[in-house]
């Protein structure tokens, strides 16, 4: 199973999610700000990214948008207390963003989702249009 990157500046949230994911057998690497997440998010072999939107130095959205030039960006789950429609729209254009979860969320379901993504070693649909269509078909027209 590949390592996931958990990017969240809230150290208490990071510690809780890290402990939970490790209990589910998921290896976790941490980033506490957007610039650190941008650098670590480009490392080969990363199984998935869990990224908060509100971070210092660069937002989670900026982190994820910085990865679009990778041949196969790792799948991402966005976690945030609030996501406005403009940000949601930009996230939906990123084919590797698989889910947007609003804090607080069901921790056990979250850990199971992350484990599935990491176990798949970042398998992603081959093109952006196909990925977005697949997500909308699975989630419905109002995704997420």
C-alpha cells in the first residue's frame, strides 16, 4: 500500500487523522502548510493526498492546482470546514479530486475511503473529461 500525504495545518486534526489512518494500515506523511504540501505532493509513488483547503503559505486549492502538470497526479480527498461555490467549481475541474468532505465528517468512513485510494496506488481515469464524467455519473449531477 502506498503512502498518503495528509496536508492540514491544524496539528490536532493531523494527529487524530494520522492515528486513525495508521490503525487502518495506511502509511501517512504530513505537511503542515501549503508550500510543504506542494513539494511533497510531487513525490513519485504517493498513493493519495488528503488536503485541507485553509492552510498558510498556499491554500489547499493552490496545492492541488499545482499538481495538474504531473503525468498522473495522485487521487485527492479535500477536507474543509467550508467550501464556497467558486472553490467547489475549481476543485471539480481537477480530475484527480475524488471527494470533498466537509468537517466534521464520519471518521471511519473517511479512513476506509482513504485506504481504498491508497490500496489502488492512485489508479486514475486516463483523461480529465472522462474522469469528471465518471465522478458525476457516480455521484450524480450535484457532485459533491
